[in-house]
């Protein structure tokens, strides 16, 4: 009989090495799967690792996709550190996109587009508030009704998707858009300024990196961060010390929702320039993997976001150049998550083989 026995002293080094080992094994498994599909594994792996960094424009695209991943993963890492399991960053992302997109659409229709920087700032703030308000539903149900935040936040993703579809298929649909489910194009002055010519990445990337630095300061150098981390590691000790679990719950969920909402607002005011049903390609769910790869550390979230961004772009390249299914990127992400969970379990537990108890022992038991 195989049993898991808890280790008395888990390896600290393995805790840091496990993400690297998980990434390496993910590529090995992916190469085997791609080879079984009749494709050249080396060619496909180069599309995931080398092509996304081939030139200034390609690196800009990696930075562009990494921006929402950084913001969403920062909020999720904040939650997970406090033992609050927010799985609904995708829905909060969509609400942020709806809030900022609705404001940009109204400003474009009314002609109030100057000064652009002022309206963009307000639209981004509205997106962050919309994401926080969506997360507040989860916090309120957990606080008042003791509902499971995992299920509530996840189910709210589907509600947010339906709300977005209703708006772009209905009242917000562009009458001159050839019947496509999308809003009108926002005014050029309502877009976030780009970092350089010939690149689509915008100043939102800089905001995301600065946010990671601020989160490091909050989590590791403030009393609030200490309370939240203690509450996540040892809830009993936190209650004994007088820390409020309700305060922690509301703080981390509102912050997480605000980060995800800001990411959604940047997406519609950045590369998209309008609101469509495809405003997100699963950023909120991918950010969960980013947070675990980063070991819930804000600065590591930046690096992990680059990795997952490369995987997303590599999946698109593999689809167009090699003919692999569009789901190959999701396969990479799923294998990576399973490897991480496996290594985390083996760090905390060791596998033991125990023989079946004899009949005499079974009788006495």
C-alpha cells in the first residue's frame, strides 16, 4: 500500500528549485506529446522559447501579454498568501474591461476626448473600481454567508462573461460594425501611450512592474503585510494575536479585484481599442499558474509572467506555422501546473510503501 508521510523538515532548496524543475519537465512532456502528433519537437520548442524573443517587436509582444498577467498574478499572490483562494480574477478582469470600455465608448460618442491623459487615467481608475466591486461580491458572501470563495469567485466568471456578451451583442453594439459583436472604436486620444515606435506594448507595462515593487514593500515591510502573511500561514496564531480575519478577507479580495480590473481596463484601452467578447484570452486563469510558478512573490510574478506570455505567443506561432491545435498552449500550461502541484506535494510529503496488514492485526484493529 502506498501512503504519503508528512516530512518533518521540508527542503527549503527544493521549494525554490521546484518551479525550474517543473518547467524543464513540462518541456520534456510537451516534446513527447508533439512528437506523438507527428511534428518536429525541436521546431515546436523553438517556437515557444526562441521565436518570442526574436527581435524588438517580438519582445514587445511578450511584454504586452505579460502586462495583464503581472497585474492579475500580483492580486492573486496577495490573496493566496493570506489563505484566501480567489479563482475569479478572470471575471474581475472582464468587469474592469467593461467599466473602462463603457466610459471610453461614452466619451467617444459625446466627443469629450481631450485632454486624453486625464480621461485615460479616470477610465483606468473606473476599471480598477469595477474589478474590486466584482470581487466584493465574493468577499460579502464569504463574510456574511460563509460561502466558499473558490466556488463563488469561479461562478462569477461565467456571470461576467454573460454580461459582456449581452452588452456587445445588444445595447453597446456598434451599429456601423457590420453586425459584429463589438463596440465602436475608441478615440485615439483615449488609448494608453506606447513605449516605443513599432511596438504595441504601452506604459501599462511600466505600471505593472512598479506595482510589483510596491507589493513587495507592502507584503514584506509593512505591518499590514505581516498581519496578512501570519493570517495565511497560521490562522490560529493570527486570531490569538488579535488580527481580524474579516479585515484580511476584504483587504486582499478588494486589492486582487482592483489589480485584475486594472488589467482589463488596460487591455481595452491599449491594444484592442474597443470592447469585444474576446477581450481576454484567459489571462485571469493563466495568472493562477503564474502566481504558483512565482511562489507567490511579487517580483517573481514578473518573471513568471514573461514565461507564460512566451507560452501563449508560442502556441499562436505553433498553430500558424506548424499546424498544431490552438489548445497546445493550454496543454503546456496544464502540464506545468500539474508538475508544480506534484513537486509541492513531494516537498511536503514522502512516498512510503507499506505492506498489507496481516489478518491477525486486522482482527485486533
